[in-house]
C-alpha cells in the first residue's frame, strides 16, 4: 500500500509540473503578484497601526494605498526618466554614425589589423564598411509586418500582465491569509505545523530580501548618477538610473551598466577630441563605476544577504554562478529567492541531518 502511495505522489508531482508548464504565463502573473505583495507588506503593517479610537484603516484600503504608492513611485521614475531617454534617442537620430565609427577606428587600428589577419574584415575594408554590409544584410531579411505584429502582441501581453498582476496582488494584500488557507487545505494531516512555519518564515525572509534589493539598487543608481554629474557627463541621471536598474542582475548587471555608461559618454562627446577629452573621461567613469560596484559588493550585498536571507557570501556566489550557468539571466534573478524558500523547507522537513543544520543554521 505504501508503494502505491508513493506512486500516487510521484504521479501527482508530474501532473503538477505539467500544469505549471502549460499555464506558465499564469504562474508568472502569480509570482509577480506575490513579489509585489511582499514589497507592499511592510507598508500595510505600518498603515494598520493607524487608529482613531477603536477604528483602524480597513485592510482593503491599506492594500489599495500600498499598490498606489508602489505604482506612484514607478510612474514618477517613468515621468522623470522617459523624457531624458526620448531626448537621447532624438540626439541619436541626428548622430553622424559614420563619423562616430571613423573616430574610434584610429584607436582601434591594432584591432583592425588582427581582424583582417583572421579574415573578420577584408583587406582595405573599414569597420564602417563592415557595419553597413551587416545592416544591409539584416534589413534585407527583415519584414516590417513581423515587427508590427510583434509590437501589437507585446502591447497586448503587457496590458494583460499589468491588469492581472495588479488584480491578483491587491487580493494577496487585502486577504493576507488567502494563500496560507489554500496551502493549508492541501496539506496532509500531521504536517500543519511544519507548513505553517514554512509559510510564515519564508514570507518574512523574502519580504526583507526584496525591500533590501530595492534599497540597494536605489543607492547604486544614485551614487553612479551623482558621480557622473560631478564629472560633468551629460545624461548623468539616465546613466545612474540604468546602472541601478540592471544592477538587480547579479554580476552581469554591473557590466551592462558600465557598457551603457561608456557608450553614452562616447556618443555625447562626438564633437570633441577622442584622445584628449573622451578617453580621460571614460577612464574616470570606469574607475567610479568600479568603486561603486566594490562598495556594493563589500557593504551593501553582504548586509542584504546576511540580514534578509541569512546566507554566507560564498554560498550565495556559488549558487548564483550555478543558476546562471543553468538558466542564464532568469536563473541569476531567481536564484536567491528560490534558494531561500528551499532552505526554509529543508529546515522543517530535513532538519535532522547535520548538513541541513549547517546550511540552514540561523535562518530563523
């Protein structure tokens, strides 16, 4: 009978995995809504402390205020940075691309020589010629109808995503016990205490992690932006915003932010001498980016991980490296939250093993 029970469990797991794969968009909506509700959780708790006599703010109103606050911050960032980005795109449309490529071709003479040697470029061909050939080849295979249909599909998916995530997260915030009650109804008898501990502690840990992450990215973006502004670099705030935004991707994000900053500096100073002005500015910006990244690695990230997910920095490094190799960018983003949840589950169900005790020691 026990053997059949395990067969039912395994079959049930396969069915569950199939349903998760089949309804993957719905799963993404629910996960995003849960993250949003975790971010808004501290604000709801603060609002619930407001009392006038025996009356306190209804939880539904607190949920609405929390969602409005989160979307308010997002709207503020969009209203502030989108015009800057639009202006930069407009400047790019006026840019003499040929002049830009030729201006950096002289410093890249040694690279060009190697490119010709290994048949990347033809003899006498410039980087500008190569870029023209590649663009012509790309657009000859490109159909504008595919772009329009893709744009329409993306817009539709985005509208559905925003509506679904907002709707689901509102009820997650309003009815705090909703997910808990559903899970408890599916829990086999005798496991209620363990599942309760998993739900309570994982919620607390993940909420602190996501809030810490937002604070970290805000500090990184602010420091980068202020440094660029102090150096007199155009679009310093835009560079800082992008650096803070992509910094959420461990290890890869800072490199993307640095490359974006370097590109913006080159584009903004096309009319100036490349060697006398642009190169020193690139060097100073490079040093500042790395100092901010070093500060992030030494102070901010260890504080966030140790105070929120309670994991050793080496443990986190190996985890993120493995997740990135296996799943790429999504793996880098989901590694720490997933690992935190796994550790909480392991502590409850496998806490008798020494290796699990070492891994989960001090998590709560």
